[in-house]
C-alpha cells in the first residue's frame, strides 16, 4: 500500500512539474495574457481537468512558475559560487559570470520574468512575493564591495550598477537571443568589475 501511495505522490509531483514547465514555455512563446489553462494543458499533453486538480487558477499556476524560476536561479547561483574562492572580488566576478551564463541557458525563464515585470497586476504580485529575494542578491554583492572599498554607501551604489548591467544584458538576451554573445558580455563584465572594484 505504501508503494502505491509513494508512486501516486511521485506521479503527482511529476505532473505538477510538467504543468509548471508548460506554463513557462507558454509565456515564452505566447506571452502572459495568451497563456491560458487550455494552452498549458495542450503543451503539457494533459487534460484541462487535470490542471484543476493541481492548481485552482491561472494565477496560482503563474505564481508556481515564478517560484520555480527563482528556485532554479538560486540553486544554480549557490552551486556556482560554492566552487569559487571566498574572497570578495572572486565572488563578485562569479556572481556576474553566473548570471551571464544563466541568461544563455535559461531564456524561457527570462521571458517569464520580463512578462511579469511588464504586466501591471503581475508586477504588483511580483513585488509582494519576490522583490525581497532580488534585494538580497544585491545586498550580498554590496557586502562584497564593502569588503573591498570599506565604504558602505559606495558599495551599495556599485552593487546597484552591476545589477543594472545584468538586467540590461538579460533584456538584450531576451529580445535578441541569436545576437547574445556570452564571450563578449563576459569581457565587458570583467572590465566593468575592474572599474567598480577600484577605490
């Protein structure tokens, strides 16, 4: 009986993950407003009724997709930074290098984020649930800059500059994925970090 229950739970988790991935794919292909439960069901290859078993609304499904996107980002960043030396400059460079690679690897997640940032109701929900996580990443960069500069205000300003650079590169990758050059952006990032790390 336990095996049957475990298999049912596993199958349910797989279906839930499949629906979240289908939602991300739908937003990337069709946009936020055209992502309907019927479209998600079609992409996932399941019945529309099955979605209702896991998610009560499109909004709940979109929330789960956003949460999944942030978990994917956070796990990826932690794993990348854990392999690096712990000195502040290496961590700052690692953070930026990770984000540039992440854009190239996860373009669908960029589409999901930009769609949510650009739609009024979704942006409001994003601010309520995830903006603190975004601020946490910037604060961690500011802490590393402060170790180099010993100036908290300047460290915060430089962390914000790097954040703006990443958002700009992500937007470029989102709009023109074929023109996105990881190699070129890494060189630009290295030059920017050298400038920002100077006292």
